[in-house]
C-alpha cells in the first residue's frame, strides 16, 4: 500500500473526522454505470462496527436502486488544501478521505427510523433534539448501511 503513514485506524479519531463533515456520497449499482449521489448522513460506531444512516423520498432512483441491490459504497472527504511546489510533479494535497462499503437496509420500524433520523440531524445540528411529524415519517425512507469495510486516510501536509 502506498503511503501507509496516512492510514488512520483509531476509531475515536475517525469518528472525530466524520463529525466535522456534513455530506457523504453514496454509490449505488445501476445497470449501465454506478450512480453516485450526495446525502446528509449520521453515523455510529458500536461494538467495533460502523453504521451510517441517510434518508430520502420513498420513490425515486436512489430507493429503487437500493431495493434492487443493497450493496453500497460511501465516501466522505474534506480538509482539502493544495500544497504547492516548484515543479508540477511535486504538487500535493492535504486531505481527509473515508471510504466504506456494506449492505443497505431500508428501515421499516418507526423506532429504528427515528433513531436514524436523530443521528442524521445530530450530524447537521449537534446538541439539538427534534421530533418528526407522522406525515413526514410516512413519506420518508430511512436507510441504514452496515459497513463491511471502512478505511480512513489523512494527509495534513505538514
């Protein structure tokens, strides 16, 4: 593996890096090519397992593809900064990158959906609590991604 010094393996540090981001990109399997879409998300790390949550309308391409094939990948990036150099080949970048894959499940139970929505909202607005109207709960799908792998890399450019 190239640049093994950039691997971040400490779960607490990874969680802190994740908590600074607002958007992740999910990649779903479509017939002709991967379908990638940015989504708001929430995340947990319990019993050495990463779990991500996102939501969407009950109808539409994202949920149609998930129902057809629950295999999913996720990407989060941030902290990008160009590191200039004299020679073009010596330019570099500072970054944080998290890539995960796993299986997605569209949640059916109201309690599970609420847990997922709470995590999504806490990612966006830490420290605030929310309630969800019945009509909204009927219109939304909440998805849980159980990660099979998660890798994190960071180059601070120091």
